[in-house]
C-alpha cells in the first residue's frame, strides 16, 4: 500500500514539523502565507522524492523572490514521505536561516537527519498511531 499526500496534508505536516522540530523552528513559515514559499506535489516525479529550490528576484538578482518545495505524488509509506519533507525543509533552513547559496548534504544535515529528525519523526508517528481508531 502506498501513501499519496495531498496539498492540505503537506501543509499541515509542514506546519507541525516547523513548529515542533528543533532547528527547523527558525524557518519563516509565514513566507508560505505571503506567497514567497510554494509547495508542489508532482505526480510525475520519478527520479527523486523531492526538491527545494529558490528563484532570484528579476529586479534585484541578489535577493530571493521565492522558495519552492516539491515532493513526489506517491511514496511507499507515510514515514518515507515525512522523511522527504523534513529533508527538503532542512534545505529550506540552509537557504533561509543559514543563507547558504547552495544547499548541501553535508555533515550537519546527515547528523540532524539521523538523530534529532529521526527522534521527532518517531514521536510524531507514534502520536498519530495512538489516535487512530
């Protein structure tokens, strides 16, 4: 059985992750509501699980006009989907908070994903399972 997220689910999960995950709390979530951050679910994405990218402002190339997070339309499990979403949010953290011109998969990301993010995801999934009927 596969997991197919919808835009409402992704928005809610992203809000929860940004609110409760250490480090990622610093990402400016209000950017989603003022149009600077967009989400896309791509049902045709077949070479990757997700992406995070920025677009420069045409009037001022030094300024970021918009960020976009895209994820696949189908995942083998809800956990795989959540890991992907956290992964892409970490890239957004690198771009918005750390101001890195190019997000990367370095030691900081590896450590965060294998420790803090894993612990928070486990807690989130346990809580969801507890409330299922």
